[in-house]
């Protein structure tokens, strides 16, 4: 199957996505966009709508490597919630440092929501900029608050 690439806006950044069907091959953040389509769930998510991306598959979760086990555990963190590197390490049976390495090499952020993994004493890192992590966590918090307000 042919891999398609495109981008959509996320605040001051662009989210570049390479995908085929319902499988996401790569996601990157950049200051400039690239032409081409992006799957609708990712577009809606980046627009601040409460969007479950678990219906999208990711190449990151394929196989039985420590990293793929970590990525699968991270995908279980609910929208608008966080877990620490230590929490994920305990679930997978590895070290917080191994979780941090896997997050730094995550090929499909958003689909594997590494922004939801935080340090025990702060937000932790994020590539290419921690401000993106802060933006994503705030975006999810606002979307959950909007949904609670509308349903209550």
C-alpha cells in the first residue's frame, strides 16, 4: 500500500503525518507544513476536539521489543491524563530511563501519546520542543472540560 504524507496545524507548529489506510508510519512536528492530506482523526485532534486516536494503528507497536511494549502501555493512558516514566516502567517491567529512551525515539507521537508521559517532578522532555508537550496537555485538558460542560 502506498504511503501518503501531509500536514496540519497544531498551534504554531505543523504536524507531519505519513500514513497508509489506518496505519500511521511516522509523525513529526515542524515549524513549516508540507502539502498533502492527514487522517481526519488527527486533523480533529490537532484542532482541539476530544478525539480518540486508538482506532489508528501504528508501526511503533508492532513486534515484541521493549520499545513496542512501552508504546502499547503508553497508548492505554486515557485522553487528558498523564502517567510518569516510572508508572510505565512498572507496567512493562523495565526502567524509567528505558521508557524515556523509547519516548525520545517514538516514531508516531500523538498516536502513541508520549506527551502524556511526564517526569515524577515535572513535565519531562519532548522532541523537538517541550512547549509542544505543554500545548498538547493543555489542548486535552480544555477539550475534556468543554465536553464535561456540554454534557453537564
